[in-house]
C-alpha cells in the first residue's frame, strides 16, 4: 500500500482519535493530550494547516499520511523546543494498525527530518515509554539512527520509565558553523 503525505484539516480530529485508539497502546490520557495539541493548532488558526509551514510556526506542526483513497491512516506532530538553539521535539507519530509495517511511519519521520535539515536543526528529541507495548516503537527509533539519551525511572507511573531518544543532524551543525565562520571572515576583511 502506498501512502502520500499531506496537510491535516480540522475535520481530521475524530480520525486521529480513531488511529490512536486503534493502536491499543495509548492510554485515554495520552489520547487526550494528542487531541489537545491538535485542537490548539486548529482551533484558532486556519481550518487547514499548511503542508510545509516552515519557520515561524508558533507551536506544533502536523503532517498526515493518506491512503490512495484519501483516508488519513497516520500522522506526525512535532515542533521547535522553546528556549533552545535549533532543537525540535517529536510529540506524536502514529499509524493505524492496518497500515503499520508498510513504511508509512518511516515516510512520516523522513519528512520531519527533511524539513528539520532544511531549517538547519541540530537535534530532534523523542520521548517514549518503557512499557512492553512500546517495544516496537523503541525499535522503530533505534533502527532509524536514534540513540537512547536518558531514561527516567517511574516517570509515567511506577515501573513505566520515560525513554528519551535523540538524533543529531551533524550536517546542519557543520553548515551552521561554516556559515558563521564565513560571516566572521567577511567582517574581518571589511
């Protein structure tokens, strides 16, 4: 099954709930948080979020994964981490179970990484659970070059640690440093 990426609209809210519930991984509180991020983005803003809004986005950015018939089958939510130098958080990524294992999740994550490289992001931070149900999720990140950076025991609940993964965009850092050096040399030569 091939999927295409596209913008989300206010009307996708119920489908996002269906996708999250269908995974049988997220607790009700977690689904509610995901919907709060969606609501915060779409309640005041446009009925349709730009597909690639770029820099200047206030909080959260969304990308949808759509089946050939146009049905939303997955999505990702990410955003800049306030108070940091080019660090972003991946807040949510989910594919409907009927579409898992077909590359749609990888396609969503690749798109986020592509956008962040264009912005010369330094780091993408992902937080997930240590619960057994999240084993496939942790493997998904590790297989894509994400490295465990921290584990906070009993964070979500007793026996449920927060596992933090990161991915560094070294070429973006190198580009940023080279650009800064070039600007410094130009200033000295003037």
